């Protein structure tokens, strides 16, 4: 077989004297006979038929058959490009279909995002106190109060237990923000959050809650909420929401934020900032006597000016000993939420803002909620408690630089120039999964060596000049 292919090549080349000796010599050096036979395919430009001297590099990268990627000259390649590039699109779609989980086959996606592979569920060590649903996924205590209008008020002793786990929740959220950049995967965030939670004696509340398989929700671009972390890498220009919830000392915490991944377009940034501003405005009205229904009115007041829409399918909720409980806190105007706020009431506000229609649809995984029109969505969330004089935000590491009510420059930068700082005590968990993070004021070994190297270089330059 090997000798036959070589003889055929020599015969063809003899007949086509216009082919250069260089072309023949290059293929003489090939060791694989099939590659040599493929190399002399006819040019794919319609009406040409000359033997090929080059192949489309994009086709080769996509694994397209070499004979379909063959051209005799750059001129023929350029002439055929308008129709040839359709092969690339078809190959990309075929590859996506092959990588799509079986449960998604035939599903009509509303936007460009596709699911990746979900890794095995992590197991929480036995010494970590776990919520009632950790075993079978059923939050029975929650289900028993569904529809109730009774809104619990936390005592001073309960708030003393509630504050630390909520502060930790806000810090873990910042760790995730520091990790988000092109090439990192949601699965890496999941493993870091799991490790940070367990190391701090906490259980990641989403894990096995109604059989949710991961330790946090990661919602990218058109995903409104409840995205399951997988191995799809973040891409430059994505907007990424990380939703963190932790359980410790008998109490839950809950917060989320949408972060910029690399350089993000202006319209997506306008959406993210509108969502941020809507939550900040809603928090401003929280005080004793305020009506829960007015939270949605305030959010809509902000969003109506932007041309965006407020999602109506999901709402804020009471939180404490239960992950989700009364009251329901809708985010849209003219809702029917009942009750007035009282000191000790603890709940979340978490508006989801869509660039297009507010309507959503569900992926076949029964968790991932996406926009009906495939346009992007952004969300922010805090857990808070009503005080005698107003409100205390629990899920913030500090109000001075809170990423929602007082966002620093790095939180709002969508140019990709500024990095989100990671809380120092959590950096190890990001780095353990292969993601280096920025810590303000940290001097790394490499950083410490750099000034010394610069000094040595300067000294060497001085000696040379002397």
C-alpha cells in the first residue's frame, strides 16, 4: 500500500509539470502514506480542479476532512471563502451537538450558551453540621410553612449566630469574583466554594437542596438564575453571576453578584449596573413599617427608566433557620406581597433584570432558568435584617466597599483592566483549584524577587556604561 501511493503521486506529479519541485520534495519527506495521498486532492474552488498545494487551517483545526480543505493557491482559497466557510459553521454545530448531554438533544436553546459536563457531586465531611435536606434533598421544614403569612423575627441571640455565617458568605462571593476570568470554569468555582465552606465549618446550602448537585449557582449571560456549574470555560465578554449560600450554627446565608469577565460590551455593562442600582435603591426603603410589596415598586422605578425588564418568576425570601421561608419579596411593581416590615425580620432582595423580555424558560436539567429571547440577564442579592432604625446588611464584608450599595471602581470596571481583590484568608482555596487571584497588599515570592532582579539589572547596566 505504501509503495503504491508513492508511485501514484510520482505519476500525477509528472503529468502536472506546473507543480513546483518544492511541493514534491515536501511530500517526499512525509512518513505517513495516507497523509501523502490526501495532500493531492483537487482544489475545492468550483471550476478549478487543479491539485492542491495548501489546506484551510481552520478546517484542519476543526477536524474537517482534508480533501474538503484543499486549495491550489491563496487566490482560489480567497475566491471560495464565501461558500467554504459554511463548512466551519457546520463542523462547529456538529461538535456542539456531540458535546451536548443526551437530555439536551433536540432542545431549542434561546441563546448561544450551551451546557458543559457536570462533574461528580462532592461529599461533605461528617463533622460538618448539615441541614435536614442534605441526605434526601427534601427541605421538609420549608415545605411545612409554604403559603404561611407568618414572618419570623430573629432574636438578638439568633442574630449573633446569623451574622458570622452571612459575613463569610459575602467573603466567599468576593473570592468567586476574584476567580472569574476567561478560561476559568464554573466547576473550579464550585470546588473552591466547597473547600472554603468546609474549611470554615460551613455547609454549602445549595448542595443537594431539592437535589441541586453543586455548592453554588453560576449563571452566565442569558441564564437568569440557578445555573449548574460545569466545565464550560468563561469567555472574554461574559457576564457571570455567582450565587453563594452557606449554612453554619443552624442558620443560612445568601448573596449573589454579577461580575465582568474580561472586556464586556457597553450594553451588557449598562444592564449589570442597572441591576446593581435597583437593589441598592430597594435596600434604601427597608425599615420598620415599610411594606414588602413596595420593594418591587422601587426596583421597577429604577428599571423602567432603562428599557430593561424585571423577572417576575422568582422573588426574594425569608431566611434564617430555613433556607427559604416567609415572606416572599417580589421584585416587580403592583405585586400582592403581604405584610409590613418589623425589627428582626430577615430576608433577601435579589432582583433579576433582563435586557429583553422578562419571560423565562427552563433547560432540560430542571434548574437552569434562561431568558425567553436569549438576551442577557443580570442579578444582585443581599441578605438583610430590619433594625429598629432601618436595615443591617448581613452579607457584606464591610459597607465601605460593598459591591452593591457602595461599589468600588474595580466592581464597576468592565474594561478588563482592574481585578477583583480576593479576601486574603480565602485565596488559598482559589489557588488550590488552579486559579491565581489578586490579594490587595500581598507580596508574593515572585513579586519580592522582581525588585531585586531589577536592581541587579540596573547595576549591570551601570557597570557596562562605566
